[in-house]
């Protein structure tokens, strides 16, 4: 049974006065945007007329101190609401040449349209649905430039331009100490990406290189490209990688003893568990994580070797996977780093987040036409992710890491000299 308050509210809503107000509100909401657009056009006309008066003097004035002359009007194009519109604009001439009105020059800038297109594509709007995703405009403004073909052409041009600017950027001014390198499969190709970390804990996407697989030639091509753009090959770097042999080989060939490698502990954990039945996953997972979080490198190594001995008989492949590159998974142990910094730099999670952004941006692409298309879309995902980058977790401990990095480089160099001898 309804109470009296509810009945009174329903009666008020059905009253003629309430219905009239609802109709007026609906009409006002529907026409508000159109009203704002029209008033904006009138304001633009006023500003253009003010420009003309400064250049040519008031209407119907004759010469005087003003050298420019009014010269009728013509149709021009402006950017509004993610598309272009037709707008008549006044003209002025001086010494036989047309004078660009400052107000028109400012409003005719293409950057808002380019920015809107990039934003829509980055959040997953397809070129086919681009026109539906932006605001409607009055028909008398003749809106255009939002069709599938126009949006696609604009997006290709913008992404190619941004890709080239990024891949040619100078790296010599970045004080990098670490590089995280990983590959992602897009279409039928593998794209290897490098993410740099500077001495202030800031992250910088450095470059990409693509090929059929993550082989040594692709990895070497990426590293050589970074060196050509300013990365110092004589400096010691901490390389954080997923453990791929091709990438490890390329790093060793180019940087030698100056490369200190930390293999991703998360990748190693997944690789080992992939060789084991699910019943053993909880115990092996706990043992490996406890080892990686041990207080010293010696303790961590001892626990991992004990685990290898336990797995050797029944699960030899899992034991071999854990044994392979074991020492490089605990490189940062005994460097006396803050725990958060050690954990952050012991995995490739920072670049995995970047890969996640690439997958999100590219998820609506149904057909990859060629490698250049893959490069453009991957770069779009990377540059989109860059907007949300934060400083490295535990960055306060970077000075201690830099000191330890130099010491580790000296140790590596001595070990290599001993091996050669």
C-alpha cells in the first residue's frame, strides 16, 4: 500500500504545470548545445571584425593611416567538436597580398582536431565509429572530416609523424642507468621494446625494433639504434630482461662487461611452474618467492639449489629451467638496496604495464596490413602509456644502486679477464 507522500508526489508529477516544465526542460537541453554553438559563431564574427578594424579601419572608411584594405569574404574551415566546419571569413589585402587575420589563424589551427582523433583512437574508438563518438553539429555549419576514410588518413599521418619524431629523438641527455627490454607479439610479428630509467627514477620509452621473432639480430638492431641516438656504450647499465637467450647474447656482444643483467623473477617463476603439475604449484611458488626475498644472495642461492635437488628426479625439466640463469635472477642481492627498489628492478613488470597499454590500444584492429601499420599502432600505445608514467617505486635508493652498479661492472670485467687468460 502506497503512503500519502508517494501519492502526493505522483499527483504533482502528473499535473499540467509539471508536464509543461518537463517539456520546457527537455526542449532547453536539446537546444542548449545548438544555442552555444550559434553564440560562439557570433562571438567569432565580432573578433574577426575587430581584427579588420585594426588592419583596415572602420567599415566604409577610406584609406587614412591604414594600409590594408577589406577584400570581401570567402569560405574557410575550422575545427569544432572533432571535425571540420565551413565558416565564411572576411579577407584583407596589403600590398597585393592577403593578410591573415590573427583570430582566424588561431581558430583554424589543426591541432585540436589531431588531438581529438588521437584521443579517440587511443581509447578504442574505431575509425568506423569515430563520427558517432563525437558531438553533433548544426547542419548549417556543413560539418565534415569525420568519415571513416578521413579519420583513417588523418590517424595514419599523425601516427607516422609521431613515430618518426620519437624514434629520432636524442637520448644523450638522459642520465640512464637501467634498461628494461621485452618483446610483444602483434599480428604475425614480434616487436622488441626498450624502456629506460634515469637517475631520478623517471621512465622513458626509448625505442622499438620489429622482426619475425625475438632473435639476436632484432635485439642487436634495437641496441645499435639506441647507441646511434646517444646511448653511451662505454657506460655500465643494469639490463632487466625476461631471460630470452637471443636478447642476452645481443647485450653481451655489444656491452660486454659493462652490462649487468637481472633476469625477471616473475618470468622465471612462470617458466618453472609451467613444467610442474598444478598440485606442486603452491609449494614451489612459495619456496621460490621466499628465496628471492631472502636477506642475502648466498641464502637465496642455497634455497634455490635445494629446490632444484628436490625436483631433479621427478621433474627434471623444471629443475633445468630453474638452474638455467639462476645467478642472474638474484643479481641485485647483496647490493644493499631498499626492498621496494630491489623488488621493482627484479622483474620486467614496468614494461609489462607498457605492453598492457599496447594491447588495449590495438585490441580493435582486425587486420594488420603490413609492418609499418604495426609500428605505428605500437608506438601509439607506448606514447599513450607514457602520459601516465610515475617515478620508479623505491627511487630514493638509486644513489646506492649506482654505486653498486659500478662495483659490479669492475667485478664482471675482472671475471672476464680471468676467463680469457
